[in-house]
């Protein structure tokens, strides 16, 4: 049985698309359930995702299913005894990862944002999932709380840095150039 804690709806700013996500308390942790629909260079994508976290907001498992550019996607990531498995195969290069980052949604920023102290910085390594593929690589990320509900974000591997606007639940409401919350 799960209890819904928050819901959010985003629209893409860099392409046609949207993403709807629900955060729920589930068993001894939390669960994100989302539905991303967008058009990219490969055509239309329809992806459903579930991310399961412990009470410490560290990712335990994640699933992505659907289609990207007409190709079926069935990806399962699990974390067992400190090792990450992709569809059952151990991924040793992800050993230091504590989170997942799905390149197609802002939802997966929630876990590190929930662990970010009120004053300070949080550095994490995420298992970065990109589609089609799947391509999975470690991605170093840092978050720093700033004034006015802003969080500074940067990743050295991608050279990307920005200021994300975050709501009280920890969801990004504006990820400049990529996603913006839609008020219902």
C-alpha cells in the first residue's frame, strides 16, 4: 500500500513533451512513479518509470519501460550489496553511485535534493541512464543550496551548470532550458 505525498507535471522547454510524476511513501521508503512523453531526434518517446528509495533517499532500484524512436525499452536497475545491476548484469563502473539520473526527466533530481542540507553542499555520483541504448555511465553531480528556493547544480563530465528552482517537496519546478512545472 502506498500513500501519495506529492504530484507534479512538467512541460519540456527544449522540445515537445511533458512528464507527470507522483511521489509516494511505500513500504519502508519512497517511490517515484512517472510518465514522460516527448519528441527527440529519434522521434516520439513514451516512457514510464518507477524509482524506489529507502528512507534515506538512496536509490534501491529503478525501472524504465516504453518506446523511444519506435524501439522498445525495458530497463531494470537494481542495487544489491553495493553493486548495480542493469537487467541482471553487474555494472562495476557504477560501484560508487548512490542515485540514478534519467536523462529524460527532472524527477530523478528529487533524491539528492531531499538529502541536500538546508545550508551546504551535496556531492553525489549517479548512474546516468540515456536512451536509446541504454547507455549507463557514472555522473558526478554537486548541489548547493542558494537563496530564494534556488539550488546550484553542476556536473564536471557534461560541463553543465545551472540554478534549479525547487519546491518544498524537493521537486525541481524550473530547470532552465529543459523543464518547467505546469500549474494545474
